[in-house]
C-alpha cells in the first residue's frame, strides 16, 4: 500500500510544529477580569479561585501595573460594594466602588490597557438579580434598561473605554447606545454579551462578588440546550450597534462560538469563566493534569473555535509566559 498522505510529516519536530501551528496566542488578545472590593485595605483571596483575589484599591493598582507590563490587551472590572439595595444604587453612584475603581484604573494604566467595565446590577442588588424586580418579583426587562442607561453614563463618565453588557436584558445594547450617544459619549464602545448561558460554571464568580442571589437566572440567560438561539442573540446585538460581541462561557460553548464567529463582521470574544478556571486549578493542584499545558490548551481551543480575544483569569500569567517566562511567573 502506497501511503500518499502522511500528516505526521509535519509533526516530526518541534520547529516544524511551531511553524505550521494554525493558532497562536498573543498577549494583546488577552483580557483580565478583576474584582475590586469596597472597604478593604488588603486583598481577600477567593477560595474557589486559587490565585484570584478581591482587590483593595492598592493591590488593584499594582495588579494593573503587572498586567500592563505583561502586555495584555485590557482589563474588565467588577465591583464588590459594601451596601446593596433593591435597585442597585451603588452601580450608578459616582462614588460607587466600580466607578471609583474605573477612574483609578484609567489614571494608572489607561494609556497601556483598554479599561473595560461590567455593566450589570447583580453585584449591587440585595436580591442578586441582574435587573430590578416587578411587584411579582420577576426581573422587569424594561425598567432594568433605564437603570442600565444610568449605569452606562456613570461608567463612561468614569472613563471606561468599553462597557460590557452582561445582564441579558432584551434590547440592552440599543438602550445603552442611545443613552451614551445622547450624552456625547459616542466614542465609548459596547461589548454585548450576546450569547450568555445560564451556566453552573459561574459558581466561583458568585463567591468572587459576594453574590446575594437566591435561585437562578434562567428567565434571562440562555438555556444550555440551545445552539441556534446563540446566533439569534448575536444578530440582535449586532443590529443594535454592539462594537464587539461575546460568547460565554467558553469551553462548553465552542460550537456556539464557532457559529457566531462565522456570521459576525465585528470582533467576537469569549469569556473563560470562573468555573473553567477553578476546574483546571483544582485538577492541577491534585496533580491530575499538567497545569501549564491545560491552561494553554484551553485558551488555544477558544481562539481556534473563533474568538478574537479571550477574557481569562490567567491573562497576566499567560502573557508573561508568552513573553518568554514560565507560566507561574518565575
Ligand atoms: C453577571 C456576570 C456573571 C459573570 C460575569 N458577569 C455571573 C452570572 O451571570 O451569574 C460570571 C463570570 C465568571 O464566572 O467568571 N454580572
């Protein structure tokens, strides 16, 4: 038998494999999500996310410097307030923790990194939902849009370059675009979390932001069973004027990511969420998988499926290793 095709030929040596790699990682396409907590003066570890902390304003600034010197593309900020209420007042207060952190980040690294902010009410509401509730206790879509518009103005005023709409309310991109344009913030960009699924992989994040949520988010986040619906959500966000769209989580939704990137004419990002981080860290801590290889493989797979950039809690560490260091920064 004459074998005509020998794919193994190109796998024979490390230089050959490096040369023919179809997907490469660059620090510039990594975005670091960061948590800043009000009222603490030392960072607080998040037990379900070893290596990730709730930052004090001080530790936040030094982590921003580390991120900038590693050359990542940007940071996505989340605030953890002391006080919560039914409408999430802290989200729109200019002295609310997220807005304070945003101004600090812009002053610290605004020239080097794209400072981005998470626009959602869940960290700020006492019931933990992403929107405000109606009299029957249901998340009220259109009343929430008004809060999102106010929150967007607060983020833009604080200097956010790109506002991430993660709440999954219908029409949120259009509502926020309108509010920004009406207040002369037409240069502030919008990241639509277009296809965001109601996922168990957000578990550790709930600890990270001290979430008050009882129940779940299945009336606004998507059913994991639905693939086509991811395309519908992406189409709606693009039509409403999103500058970038996202698929989230990443690893269990690579089919959706691939579909969305095939139809999108704007950048498509993916969020490697807290549970994806926790699974790899936990297995590696047991010695069950090779931590460095698993991290790089997971991020490459997300890029290969079609993400132009990846939000990952390993962003700074991976960027350092791409710059020639080892993954744990030694
Ligand atoms: C909601 C929000 C969540 C995450 C990012 N934004 C949690 C949720 O929807 O329940 C999860 C991110 C992660 O798990 O890493 N504001």
